[in-house]
C-alpha cells in the first residue's frame, strides 16, 4: 500500500515547515498542531497538507485544519494536484488478493478506538462474531473446520453473499 513508517512529531513539524514556511506555521500554532495531528506523522499526508497550503496562499493554516478535522472527510481532503492519499491507498488495496481485501474491508467496518495516529481494531470481536455464527470454533486458538473452510473458500466474493447472510440449518451449519 504506502509506506507507513511514521516520522516523530518534531520531524513532522520540520517537514511541514520546510514546505510551508516556519513563519506561516508559527503564526498559527494551535492550527498547526491540529494539522500535524490529523496527518499522524505520515510523510505523504504531511507533504500533501503542505502542498495544499502552498497552492492556496489565501488559506490560513486553520482553514486546512478545519477541513481535516472531520474523520469522514480527512482522507479525501488529503489531495493536491497529482498527489492523493486516497488514490495511493486504493492502488495498494487493488494489489491485494480478494481474501486480504475482504479483511481490510471488515477491519474498516469493525469497532475502533483512535489512539494517537493509530486505530486500534478489535480483532477479537471479529473472531468472536465468527465463532458465535459457528464459522469458527474456539479453544486455545480460533479454528475453522475443514468443511467450513472449503465452503467459505468457494464463496464468490463478488456475489454479495457474506458469512452473515448465508443460510444455515438452524444450528449454524451452512446449508448446501
């Protein structure tokens, strides 16, 4: 996908300052901190944020910060000219096999807690949900019966049929 090696908070500020100019950032320290938080130390996001400020000299840093604050629009706001965080992530995603794409989609829909620049995904809740639906068995580790695996493997990922909507025999065993 994209390199997720993060820079330190000081390196992030230095990178943004090198692009935008220290004077511009220094005149709005709170807004600058907000932009830095929204970029989460990701160099590509910082580069795009800086380029947007340079491309829009009439903007204050606070204008960009306001655009980045709502989580539901943050990724889409991180674009300028031929640089787009959304497109970069999409390009990496399209290179994944369908099983990995399905996991990424499921993780994106799972409950999450945002801590710093990371999202803590509760994988246990996903696995527990699958166990409650008798797709997995619990024990010292989660296990999938061979027949369940063969059934799941045969599902067409494009058909819209998911594990949660597949017909069962009342005991949770998938019907043929």
